[in-house]
C-alpha cells in the first residue's frame, strides 16, 4: 500500500470528526483544535465551496487505512485551509505534504488563485510543512489562539496566528 489522498464524500463526517480528534489530541493550540464532532463536520461540509480530503494508506485511489484529513473551502477565487492533520504516529512521512498537494490541485480546479491559512506561531511542525509546500507568511493575528492548558497550568498568554498564503 502507498499514500493516497481522496476526496471525502458526504458520508465522511463521522470519520473526519474521529481523525480530527486524534490528530489534535496532542496539539497545543489553534488550527481547528475545537473538539469538532460529526454534526460540526456535516455543517462545515455543507457550506458552499467546502470539501474534505482523506489521507491514508491504500491503492488505486482508494484509502484502506485513514491516517489524516483536511477541510478546505474554495470560493470567490480564493481557497482557505480550515483544518488539516496527520495522525501522531504517521507524521514526518510526507503525508502532510501529500494533503497540501491535493488541496492545491482541487482548489485550483475550483478556480481558486490563492490558498490562505492561519497557523499558531508556536506550531513549528505545521509552519515547516507550509513553508516547504510554497506558503509564505503575509500577516499576523495578535492573540488569536487560546493555549491548551493542562490542570495546574497558570499560562495566561494568548498565541498569535500567522497568516500564510500560496499562489496557485
Ligand atoms: C503539521 C502536520 C500536519 C505535518 O504533517 P506531516 O505528515 O508530519 O508532514 P510531512 O511529513 O509531509 O512534512 C512536511 C515538511 O514539514 C517538516 N516537518 C514536519 N514535521 C516537523 C517537525 N515536527 N519539526 C520540523 N519539521 C517538520 C518535514 O521535515 C517536511 O519538510 P521538508 O519538505 O523540508 O522535508 C502534523 O504535524 C500534524 O498533524 N500536526 C497536528 C495538527 C496540526 O497542527 N495541524 C495544522 C494546523 S494549522
């Protein structure tokens, strides 16, 4: 089996919610870390221009073992990566880059000229992925994300979001 990325169909909301929960279980902040359930994904997928991708191991355009996902919206000539993740034990094997490549291809087909996203400034893995797939920083949203807190933490500072853009 090899890495495959497929477009999720309308029945994939439950799988997307499961993957989202697993991919963000260890994330510190931001990037869709909101405990989105199946209903939330169903509502998001119903938005005009929204689509989701499933990453996984498989063959011939079929994913047998899901290992990641992305949720994207492409409308009005622009695409936005709403959230994206790879399972913790499947990272640093090219899955994130495969997702971004498939996002760019599909958003381009939907006539998007650019892709945008927001990423927490302390999310070094995601920033490395986006820089290596052609995104450049174009702005900053101050105090955009609330840090995830463990019991006993007295962290109070918010985390800035970096806005990144890639031309298609
Ligand atoms: C960010 C994330 C999707 C990256 O997925 P991945 O499958 O590990 O990415 P890839 O293996 O395709 O790596 C892409 C590039 O990023 C680099 N990279 C990935 N993880 C890294 C890390 N922890 N530290 C440094 N660089 C890293 C890779 O070395 C590679 O760089 P290269 O192209 O120069 O070789 C994954 O870490 C993740 O799911 N994180 C939790 C959810 C999250 O933060 N999502 C993004 C929200 S905006």
